[in-house]
C-alpha cells in the first residue's frame, strides 16, 4: 500500500509495530476521535498537560 506524498515525508506512516528509524523503539498507534496517529514513544513522547 502506498501513501502518496505522505510516504516520503512521514517516517512513522504505515509503520505500526516496526522499529523507529532513529532509535529502534517500536512505532505505536494511538486512537482518538475516530482517527489514529502513529508515533515513536521515545522520539515523540506525549506532552505533559499544564494545569
């Protein structure tokens, strides 16, 4: 499956369960609001909420 221009610019796109190209941590998928996002939990940690 190809992703068009996303395939060239987003390193996590379509890589769920594969190792991150920078650190080797497995790429994760998070679901929210009928959508999902792929990211490396080490290179792209979830931001802390300010309160």
